[in-house]
């Protein structure tokens, strides 16, 4: 009888441990992944970039988004929402920094990805 009671306590502890681990992962995951949205075809860094995907009110260049992605644990996604009609060109004045964290640059997030909506020209590393 005592053996059955101990197994019940052991199972309970196991479930509590699993539930705690899953809860920790659920709350930790959002802080590890980053989503950044480029909304400006400029090349320079912005003093206070706003690269938030939701409720974006400021400016975010591709250079800003890469810097923020590199400062984030990842995995990260960089998307585009550059206004204007036709192809938007990001003209680089210097090479972009290398990506140092797992990051996807997703041009399919541009307003009209069925046609060429954005391009990057200039120096490459």
C-alpha cells in the first residue's frame, strides 16, 4: 500500500515539474524571438529606431533592424513595410553589418510581394 502511495506522490511531482518547465518555456520564448519591420528606405542608423511590427510610429531602416536583430538572442525575422508605390530602393552607403544571430530577412512581407517591391543597391560585403 505504501508503495502505491509513493508512486502517486512521485507522479504528482513529475507532472508539477513538467508543468513548471512548459510554463517557463512559454513565457521565455517571446523574449527570445524578435520581429522587426523596416519602414524606411534610408540607409543610416536612426537615433531611436522604432522597428516594432505592431503599433509602429517611428522610423526603422534595414541597418536599424539588423542592429536590433544582432542584439537579440533570436531567432529573428526582419520584414518590410516601406510605403510608396513601385519599387522602393535602399541605397547603401557602406556595407551592412553581418548578421550574428539566426535571422530571416523576409521580403514577402512587403506590401506587394507579387512584384518586386524593394531592392537593395550599393556596396556589399
